[in-house]
């Protein structure tokens, strides 16, 4: 990257220049990119609609002079030149058959026996020989980064869904376990109900090793020709990569070599659907970063598919970029224009937005990229979740992926920012906690720990019942199998509840019902909420709180969150009271940040090493928030408050105030926050500053 302040928010445009419109497209790049503020152009080759499948060697040879021309033109403009081949092993077949043009090509065979005609098995020697020739041509143009697509994985190679179980993979596997094994036998063992079969571990380890070897091979091809070219990695989200047992650290090290590694975390939202899609996007940045080694340079994926404003509005595109920089990414890779040669200026509104927003994004990025950490309730991820996951009978192959996803959005949507870093409070749902060792769980039980019923069941099995305040916990079943139930009544006033504070059990949406486990509480455990019948009588505890002998605090919710917490019915102002009340109690004064003021928040707190703090709020509702409150620990010292203005300056603002309230430090902003103007506040800090008077406006430090 660069020290140039105008390039802090690094713009990288992904662009295809088809052969038939090459000259016009190149002329336009030269004219437009400086005006848009673009810092890097990433040339996509043999792309999307017009892909040939595995790119034919002669076709790439004929295209290589065009790559040199683009590179040279970009050099004159001071714009970095990178390449993004559209495929590595291949995303999908789409009617192409690469076997005639790559003789001996071994293609992917799925868990169900379906075979690709184009997508290559990474063990295929013919594919490796072909890739060596083609990528040597790319590397000879000395790109800044050679971006590898997220097809470097062992799932989603349409028409194959999962794995590679081709004869070569099966031969290697049989050798590994010392007996001849068929695909059918292996898949049955992978999906065996209950405790995992030892073959699952053997297969996942083998897949992980094959993919580490594959990326080391690709890096070798590139850097043998162009030692200064870095590799870039598009990925598909760590929950998914659990399916193939990816070992992120080794994988990244093998791919990087001795150059910096670039990462393109997926952001989803290829079509604009709802602003709530940004919960996934921001989490993808945080969790992918958590898995990768320190020092990886991030350029997020801001992508439409298909293109034009029918797919994604300019406003939504801007928010996706702002979100990338707010969460500390170094750049954005923008896939905003089609790959069929249509001019950029067919939709000039995108370029105008890029230019207009750059000062704001530069200032935001300069603060958010400072070393530090994002604070909140800690979520759990484990690279080896699939190794330990227990399946019910008849589970599909996809059930091997990491579960517990509903927790992130449910907490964020109720004003509780999340993190994958250390925190006084941890929230666990689903089976992910199964992958952690007893010692690690014991450490979690010494702090604040929130558990859904599935995670609590895992801890019961592991003998931690006395530490979570339960004497018994039945396996969760659909609520309606337990009888006639109306609502969850959140009644405990010590946590913010009250009589007849009802939360619907028709969740996650109209027609849905949760899976629920009946809890038997230990003496000393409090009941926070109950399942009530149609006469509003409390029948079973729904949420419990307990202080254990390790000094920790544990709250258990009897609902299985993956069955109910991902939909709109789970969300309610009473749920805000419940979850914020519970998390405050679990944090015991140390909960890092809570936000209040409206519905559908996406908020952040970054504690920077230079002792400044960044607070942020994206309002993911179309209704403006009338005001905002960030609720922080009392010892947060605030020496100055500034807001990032639309023109990209941090300035004092009369609408900002700071006060001590109920043992917490509350930063408030007293003006509306609409969806398209996210709020960013910077706290200057200094040790030993006197506490500020209630409501006193602050001046910048
Ligand atoms: Zn294979």
C-alpha cells in the first residue's frame, strides 16, 4: 500500500477488456480511472459469460500483448496493475467441456458421484501442467497482485456441490487409512450420526494438505517468473471452509511465500436486497481476518452480479465501501461493471460516487486502519469445527459446515457489537464450542458466557453442568412437540424484564417454531424468562442465570438459536432489553459497547493502540434514528469527541455529549442518523483526565 493520504481508502477496480472492445475499453480506463480516484486496476481474464472453461493456452498467448499494453498505460498514470484470472480450478461447468483442450484433465467428482466436465481436481497433473503454462504468461506481465479466485476450494463446483471423491482422491485416501475404500463408504462414514468416524478426520486432513500443496504450487509458478508479484486470495467465509478442513495459517503461509499476502473476504449482497445484508458482510471481514495471519492486506469484495443499478444502487454500493473501511480493511475491490465490454460511463453515477466519497472514506480509513482491535461480545469460530460436529441421522453433506451463525446477527441487531477477539463476554450457539478443549472451556467459564441450548448441551455432555447452573437439559425438539405454548415471558426485573413482557415463539418468521430444550436449574440459578401457555401460565424456564464456583457468570437460553434467531420475528424492543440486560450482567461492568437509539443497528467500537477510539453506527433501517447512544465502560476516558463530516474532516460537534450514567460512560449524538449517512465518532483519550460533566459538549483533543 502507500503512505499517500489520498490512497488510504484504496480503490481497486476489477475490469474485463474483451477482445472485440479492447481499444475502446482501454481508452476509457485511461480517461476515467484517475477521475474516479482508482488506485489499482485488476484485469479479469477469460471471464464470466465469455469464459472458455479452462482458458485455452493459445487464446491466452494471443491476449498477453494486451495485458502488457494495459500495464504500460497504467504505469504512466501511477495506477497499479493486477490480474485476476477468472478461474483457478474452475467455478462451474456451464456447458463447457475442457477435457478435449486439456488432454488427461481429471475433473472433480462430488460426494454423490456427479462429475464435472470442466472444473479440475487439484491433484490433476494435466491441470497443473496447463496452469503452469497459462499462469506463466500472466506472471510475465509482472502484475502487482495475481488474484486467486475463491474456486480454490473443494465445494461449489457446479454441478458438483461438495468435495472431490475422484479415483485419485480415493486412491490417496485408501493409502492413508491402509484399506481400499469406495466413495460411497467414505461418504457414509463422513455422515455417520453421533460421534464422528475416524475417516472424517483422515479425509479432512487429506483435503487440507492437498489444498496447501496446491496453493504452494501456484505461488511457485507465479514467483518463479515474477518474484515481486504478490498473491491475492478470494475466500468463501470460514464457516464454509470448515467443510474442507482448511488450515488457514498454513494455507496462507504457503500461498504468500515471502511476499505480503492479500485477502479478499466475500461480502455477499451481489444484488441489493435489504440493508440487513450488511450484517453478513461486516462479519465476513472480521472472521476472515481472525483466521488469517497478522499482516495480511485486505481488499474487500464490493461486487454486483449482474450489474447496473437494477442489481445494486449507488447508495448501497457506497455503504458497502464505507463498511469495508469502517471495519479496518485497506481497500475495496470493485466489481461494478459488466464483463461484456459495456462502457463504464454507460452508468456514470458509480464513477461520480467514487470521486465524491473518497475524502470521506480516506479519513475514515486513516482512523480505522490504525493498529488496534474491534471490541464487543466474542463469537466463537474454530477451524476444526467439522472434525467434531455430531450429525443427526440422515443429515446432508452440507450439515458438516460450522453452525451457530444466527448468533452474530441476532446480537448485532439488538445493539450488541460482536468480535472474534478476546472479550469479557463470550456468546456460543450451536456445536462450535465442541471443537474447543476442556481447558479452553474452563477458561470461558471463568468470565461471562452466554449459551443457547445446543451449546449448553455440549457442555453438559462434557461434565460442565455444575458450572453452567443446570442439573438437567433435555435434547431440544420442536416446541410444538412439548405442548401448547404461546410466548416467552421475560419477567425478571433484575435483568430489565417485567410481568407480561411477551416475546413471540412464532419465530424465526411467520409459520416458524423454535427448537427448545427443557432445563432443570441448579439451586442458586435465577430464572429470567419462561415459556408460557395460552393462559399465560409459566410452564418451563426459558432463560437462566448462574454464578459458578469459578467466579464466572453463565446465562443459558432454552431455545436453539439456529432454529429461531436468524429471522425478523426474533427481533423486538423487549429482546433488546433482554439481551442487553443479560450481556451487561455477564460483563459485570466490563461489557465493551452497547448501542441504543433505533432498530437494526450495525455498530462498532475500535480501540486503537494510539489510545484513540473509533465508534460507528450504520443504521440498517430506512427510518432515521432520531439520536444515538454508545454505552461504554465507566473507565473509558474521553478527552475529546469529534465526528467525521461528509467532506472528510474530524470536527467537534455540539450534538455530541458525554456523561456518566448508571456506572457507565455514555456518548450521545443528538441529531438524526439516516441510513445513507453512517455516523463515526472519534474519542481522543488521555490517562487521568477528569470526568466530564453531564451533557457537556466536548472539544477536540
Ligand atoms: Zn480429485
